[in-house]
């Protein structure tokens, strides 16, 4: 059987600064105080996933028209319209979290719950924090040829080892060809997709 093609699922740049956890204050880029309780006292990282799951405070998002965009944290946000297109098409294993912002239209952060096992040897880990257990940075180049990507038409997933920058984790979203085709047919704006699977 022919293998399903996958794409690296990214967003186009927008002119706006969009952030979930941080805000600008006097020219500084600061973490919102409501997340201070989730900060590691040693390495300074904070638990992004926990904060998203417990409900977000006001976000610094400015988008009003685009269907899909990335935040400073590397998270993908989708419009209400795109959320219902994905749900109606039956794209499963996605969590949606409302990202409240007075300046933006209604957007949702998407986090795939399906994580594909990757080869740990393709990753570089630096400085593990002995308090929270996270690494200062994690950089991976897992081969898509080694990944068992879902063989169903409509799927969005991530590798099971997320990358980390010193500023926090970020996901490499992957989407099947039919998801990309669906978004094209629906004239979804803000999508950038690069083929990763032969
Ligand atoms: Zn730590």
C-alpha cells in the first residue's frame, strides 16, 4: 500500500507580535505574573503545558483575519472557522485551548495528542536541570523515514520528544497530505507546509 505523505506543518510569518505567556512592558519581554508559580527556581523554565491546561490568562495576540498563525513560543493557533473545519472533517487527536485576547478574534492553540516515537540518538541534549528535569536545549533531527507516521488520511501529530530552546519547548507539527489539501480547498490563510516524507 502506498504510504501517506506528510508535511512539516508551519505557519507563515505575520507582522504582529503574538505571544501566549509573555507580554511587552517598557521594551522588555516578560513572563506574565500568573505563571510565576510554574517557574523552576533553578533553570527559569516554566511548565507551558500545565499553564495551557489550567486555562490561560489574557494573551498578547493581535490577529483578526488570518486562519492560522504561530506564536513567539512556537505554538500554532487556529481560528474558530479552522477549528470547526478540522473537527467536521474528523481530524482527531487534537486538543484545542482557547487563547483569550482583547485585541484578537477568537483563536485556539492546537496541541496534537498523538506523539510519534522518534529515535533518541537523533537528538542533542544539553544541561539537564536537577530540579525540574528539563534540558536547557533539545535539538533533534529525527528522520521521517524512521518514524511510524499514522497511515490514516487525516492526521496531525508531533514527535514524542519536543525540541527545547532555552526559552522553552516547541513542537514540530506534522500533517498528512489530505489535511493540507483540505486547508487549501477551504482557502485557509496562514498555512505553510513543507513535504517531509518521500
Ligand atoms: Zn529547572
